[in-house]
C-alpha cells in the first residue's frame, strides 16, 4: 500500500534530527513503504564491495564505496525560502478538456506551504 510522504523526490530538505542535524540536501529517492528518504550528502555510510569477475574486463573492482543511507522522513523538514515549512494540501479548481474538445470544471489536489499558503 502506497503512503503519502510530506516530501517528494527533488525537494530540498533540512535534517532536523540525528548526526547530520542542520545539513540541507536534495531528496534523491523516497521509500514510502518504510517512511524513509535518501538525501544527497546525508547519512553517508561506507560499504565494502567484493571484486566480482564476470569474465573479461566486465568484472567490477572491489573496494570501499561511500553512499547515502536512508533516514526517517520525520527527521527532515521541507526548505522554502530562508527557512523550513510544513506541508499541507488544498483543492483547486481546474478546467479540463475532453477528447472531443469540450471542456469541464474539476478539482485537483496541490501541495501548499503551511507558512505562506503558496503552492509548492
């Protein structure tokens, strides 16, 4: 079952708890099933990789790779302007077009900033 997170891929967020508190970064990936996000440059871990020989020059070399690990979504806040904000949702009326060319009015949900009320 898909969950809605308050941040999306590509959002700029600030870490508000944990060892990287205060660091800002871009959301690389969201993992809704686990309520986690991967943020660029945050929660870096070293992973030891083994050399794999798949015949010829295709084999990957072994070594230590530094990569971002997921952090819980409650430990990040969305950055808007100079500070952080919470997110909300609002229904706005839009005009849609049918395949035959006629138009009709409908509503769609948009993310808004709780601080300013503007669409994100």
